[in-house]
């Protein structure tokens, strides 16, 4: 990159600092070459840092997406486990309920049959007691009649 100065032209601020050759060209020093290298390396590093930041954002997004996916998957697994547990407990409780219904049904059948037997026995006992009372009443009436007939004979 050469900067030139024509006859009668004034130096610009940029060109005032640069030494010129005899024909008016601005001499480029080694520092100028290094500054060009610095610009290229700086631009490359800037692009690299932009890509690094972009890659960081993308990587952060991917990590965030993966963690949210894993979190959602864990929530789904926990909900399924809760549903399975609730369903299992319901099945067990329904089984226990059916078992208790069967046991209570058997107990009620035993009580029902027992009460029928007891009622039949009580009817038999009441029937026997009723007949016994009738027999006793007639026996007492017979003996009372006999005793009275002893005192008051019939003519």
C-alpha cells in the first residue's frame, strides 16, 4: 500500500506522519506490514470469537434443550410411575374389597343359617313350652278339680 503526494498537495494528517520517497510515494515501514498482519489476524480472531460465541450460544441452547428434554422425560416417568402406583393400589384395594365382600358374605351366610337354625330351635322350644304350658294348665286344672271334688262331693 503506497500513499503518494502530488505537487502542491498538502499532507493529510495520516500522510504527515509517514516518510516519503523522492518521487513522492509514502514509504511503508515494517510496522505498516505488521499492522496489516495485525488487522488480518484481528479480523480472523474477531470472526473466530464471533463463531466461538455463536457456537457457545448454540451449545448452550442444545444443552438447555437436552436438560429440558431430560427434565420432561423424568416428569413423564414420575407421572407414569404415579399412575401405575395409583392403579396398582386401586387394583389391590379392589382385590381387598372383593376379598372382604366374600368374607363378609360368608359370615352373613353363616349368621343367616345360624339364625334360621336358632329360630327353628326356638320355635320347637316355644312349641314344646306351649304344649307343656297347656299340659301343665290342664294338669293343674285337673288336680284343682279333684281337690275341689274331694271337699265338695257331687251327689
